[in-house]
C-alpha cells in the first residue's frame, strides 16, 4: 500500500508516519509548504499526479475559537479543499480517508451519538467540518470519514501538554467538569486510519464512522488522570463551562458510539488511559534530555 498523506507536522500525521515506518508502509507526507490548503486547486493537482493507492487527509483548521472570526479560512480549509480533494480522487478512482470531529454535534444528547444522529454544530469550526463531510460524502469516490474527538499526543498543541505545563507552575487548576467526551490519542487514530486505508485499497466500501477512545470522562476528569499519570500533585477544581467562557461554544456531551467501525472493520475501542501513560512517559523523557 502506498499512501499520500496531506499533513506532516500535525498530531495525527506524525503518528501515521511513526506507524507506517514500523509497518514498512510507503507513505509520502505533504507539509503546508508543499500542499497549501488555502489553494484548493493546487491540492487537487497533486492528487492528479500522484501514484498513491490511498489518499489521507490529516489537515484541518482546528483553531476552534479563532475560527469564529476567521470564517472564510475555516471553510476553505475544512470544506472547500476537501471537496476538491475528493473530486480529484473520484477522477482517479482513489479511496480517501478523511478525519472529522465530534464538534458536528450540539451535545444535547445523553446517550452516545451514532452515525445516524443528526448533526447540529454550535461553532464555525463544527459547521466547517460538517460542510467538509458533506462535500466528501457527496462525491462518487470511495471515502472513509472518521469522526473523532479530544485528540492528544506527545507533540503539537493539545490538552495533555497544556495541563502538564500549567500543572508544573500552579498548585491547583480550575477545569471544566460539565463537558463530557472521549479523549483519543493520535496514535490510536493513526492505527485506525492504516487499517481502514488498507481495506479501502482492497475494495472496502467505506462511509461515515465514529472512532473514539473509552471510557468517557470530563475535561476535569481527564486532567486528574493526566496528573496521576505524571505523578504530579496538582489539585483540579471542577468548574462549569459557564465559568470559562470561550468565543466558540463546545458540545456539552460528545460521546461517540463506535459499534459500526468494529462491525465493519474490526477496530476495537481503545482505552485512552493506556495511551496517556505512554504519552506522559514520552514527554517526561523528552524533558529530561539535556539542551543541545
């Protein structure tokens, strides 16, 4: 299998690179300098000239709050460019794996969202990602959309790294406790992408799927788990989301039902606590390294 991956330095792209190297999968990664998502036609041209078996889109505009005032860019990167990508894939009969988000939901449910639940995004970011889903699913190409959530890893900007940084300088932190979801490691997402990509290459149909780690927790619960894994004594105080206002609204509940991806692709729900331990260990090792 030969992959063309849009994205190089993001959390998921970096984990795809690690996994592909271990599995000896041929994968070509395109940074922003090589594939500018602000130029959709250019990105489509890259696919037209590619000799890849499967295309993976690991690029997104993920600055959730900034998107509220940068609507045009969010929709261009998250919707218009994926639409051009999938159109180019359709012309070449190339399967596409595309990553989406739990932010397409409004969080009003109190049971895990299935793929059949109606989206109702609360933010520009969520709306732009939903528009991207519609563009991808509206194509004649074979596509796989993975909705996931609360992505973390040992690199990039994410909640784990933020908590460890703040916990190192503050004895206690106030963290939102009334938003519930599923932290999911970039490594787990990369593994799911490689499994689905291989099966798509061999003719699997694809479609819309949820992929999220378990068990469900709040941001405050996740923070406590992070500090426990790091052996830190930082105190976490539960606060409501109303005490931490942000420009973009977040879904209060975004637990995803992952039964479909297991039934169709044999991908089990991972335990984020196991991946968290590895990420914290990696970050600890990194911080212990002497300056060059």
